[in-house]
C-alpha cells in the first residue's frame, strides 16, 4: 500500500511528507478498567493515605490493547472530521485514508503504520489543515513533520522536481549482519539462489561448519529479516526467500546452503535500489551499454 502511494506521488510529481506522532499510545484514553501495581518503594499519597495501586487513564507502551486503542483514536481523528475535512478508509487496506474534494477533484492520501504517517496529495489546503490538526491533537512539531527520507527501515531518496524516487534497505542488511556476526563469514554471491543449492543431501549435515551450525540455530530470525526485505524493497529475492522459508522450523542442509547463498547475494548487492521514475524507463541507464554487445538483450531489458 505504501509503495502504491509512493507510485502515485511520483507519477504526479507530488511532495511526500512523513509525520511521526510522538508518544502516540499515551495520547489515547483507555475505556477499560486497567489497574497497575506501582514498583516497590513507590507510592502515591492522597488524603493522608498511601496508595500502591493506580488506575490507568491512558494507554501505556506494553499494554496489550494500546496499539488498537491508539488506532481507534487516529481513525476517529481522520474519519470524523475533527480537522474540517473528512477522510475515508480504503476498503482494500484499512490503514489507508483518503480525502477527495468533489468540486475540484483534488485529493489527499494518508497511509499509517501505527504512529508513522505517509502523506501526499494534490490539495495543499487540505494537507495544511491536516498538519494543523495533528499539531493540535497529537502535539506534532516541525521536527516530526518532514519531507520523506526514510520509512520503516527503508532509505528513501525522492525529488519531486526530477520525478525519481529510490528505495533501498542497505541499513537493514547491515543490521542483520551485525546481529548475526558469523554471517560475515559467508562469501558474496552473484545470484540469490542456484540449482546446486536445491540438491544438497541430508548427509551434508555431518560436515557443518561453525557458521552452518549457527545458521541452523538462528534460521528463523535470519529468514524473518529476509522476508521483510523481500516484501518492502528487494523483490529480486522473493523466489529465494520462498524456498528458504520452507525450512523455517526444521532447516535441512539444502536450506542452510540456500540461505547462505541468499545472504551472500544480499552482502554483494546491499546498495541495490528499487526505483520509481516519472518519465522514461529507469532501466535504460542501467542497460545503456548492453546494446554494444547484445542488441536483443538490450531491447528486452529496456522495453516498456
């Protein structure tokens, strides 16, 4: 959904704003009775009595219902017209809100991921009202309202004037390697998966290296990171991730080899970007030199 919003903004040359709601959960009032035992050594004195149990009025981080409670507040804020304009929720994705002025046909799109909002549209006046409403209701300041630079771990470079948006998850790859340091031992690879990876016998487990054993023990965590990368920016690893994920609960030697191949590919291609471009074909510059050696391949690569 977020990538669709990006694509619309790039196609129309619109600015994209990122708004972060500070201390979001605490802004929501609890409707349920939730009582909290204060930590040892802390008490509240009232009317001469000392109290060690308090009733929560607002949602706190850590409460099971806090995300849903805040979401209800956000939906109420956008859908009930507190800011003078009324948004509607998309039937395809309830985290996407849209407003359209029927007279001018101008619109505003808001995509929410908990307390992170992506905002774009053609109606500048409505966007200004939205910003003013967020400032009043959720105490957003200018430091929490900025032109898009990153979102959910995705590095984003966008200039509406050139009509080009680039996304990469190089920081996510670095974080994965830093968290699982033995993955630094994996060799870089040119492709995310090969036929040889699929044809590894179970007997190969007897020759596991220290890195192989570590991958088996941490397989779910590593492939979980790769799944996130594949569904956000790195569509080129989707097939390999699907194959690797089949060994999530009981990885066999073939799964270990496939994951090593995938990690090696990610190490080598950490800077690969997903590009949205308003005009022309983004691949034209990438494949501009191919025509000198292979005209047919160049035609296929740059065809619309």
